[in-house]
C-alpha cells in the first residue's frame, strides 16, 4: 500500500489517522504542495484534481479522503471504524459529509492566515505559476484572492462563519456523547480531528476553547496512540511555529473577524 500525501494536509491527516488506528503499514510518498508536486503529470494521472491524498492498494488507485477511509474500513475490517448500527452509520456519514463541506473554508483560512506570508516572500511570477495550475476555476480564483488579500479577502469571513456553524453543531452533539457517532472513535472523528487541529494552529483556538465539549473531545482524540503516529510525529515544530508567527501578524484582524461572526 502506498499513500501519496502531505505532512500538514487535513485530508492526508485523516487518512493517516485511519491507517494508524488500523495498524496498516504503508509506503509514504510525500508531496510538497507549495512547490507544485501535485501538478506533475505522473501525479495528475493518479489524481486529476491535483490534490492529496491518493492511495494505491492492490494495484488500484483511490482518491477522495472520505471515500479512501470508507474503502480502508471495508477492505480492512478487523478493527472496525464504522458503527455496527445502521442509524449510527448514517450519523457517522452525516458528520463526514458536513466536515467535507468545511474543507474549502479551512483552506481559505489556512492560506489567508498561515501560508500567505511564506508565498509573499517568493517571486510573484513563481506563485502565479503555481496557482495557475489549479485545475478547478473556482478554487483557483479563491486561492488567488486569498493570497492577494489575506484575511481581508471577501471569502474570509464566510469561511470563519462556516466554522462557527459547524463547531456549534459539534459542540451540541458532544455535550452528551464522547464521539460523533456510536459509542466509539469512528471515521467521523478521524475526519474532524485535522480541522480542529488546524484552527488551533492558525490563531483561532478560541473556536475550540469556547466550546468545552469540543475541547474535551479534542483532548480525548489527542490521547489516542494513532494521533501520535499519524499526526503529531509528522508535525515539524518549525512549521507549527511559522503558522503561529503568521497568525500573530494578523491578530487584531482575526479578533475583529471573530467578533463579526459573533465569537
Ligand atoms: N476532496 C478532496 C480534497 C483534497 C484536498 O483539497 N487536498 C488539499 C490538501 S488538504 C490539496 O491537495 N491541495 C492542493 C493545492 O492546494 O494545490 C479529498 O477529500 O481528498
């Protein structure tokens, strides 16, 4: 089994979490997304959307992180990560779908706050060439705007508002449950973790700390050995520090934006 992935990509983290929970060994092919590895022709043949992760297993290619995780749970069911009960399985997929819906908003926030300063230090034509290769027009235009305008980009506050709506719903669920579906850590919890971790890394940790049940869930997930194997061990401290420094540069704007969305 081979995983094409990236250290900090949320979608890669959620697949690595499932691989770790299931103790599945894999060969790692890391892509540098800021250098454009995802646009190389050989990779585009595997994943024409030019995104990570991509899983290769038994000679077949699997894309889309949520579907990769479903595949892994179907193909390697010894450690099951879907609830046995049909209604709880529906609940698990409901959360996965909502979390997938948050993904573009997470990208907007991450680029506007944390990735932008690094890109601004590079030659403008190099960054333009990178963005121009994004196959999807909407994603390309949003990326361009977020790199130009940062937290002042028109999409930024909407992205923050989307986080608030979802995190409120999660908080309500977790007020009286340990996990998002059923009685155990499932694919839905694996799907959520990277997005909660991301807001922690980019100066938006109040979105979690203001929601005690979500914060307690986050702590529970971080206590799992799979979190260490799949996420923590891969995170270079320099990158975490860079994200924190970038967030500090826009601290006041973030406080304004949070207050504008009622936080
Ligand atoms: N729906 C896809 C989304 C994958 C995705 O957007 N991956 C990001 C990293 S989390 C990526 O590869 N971005 C490449 C880029 O921004 O150029 C999935 O769930 O696999």
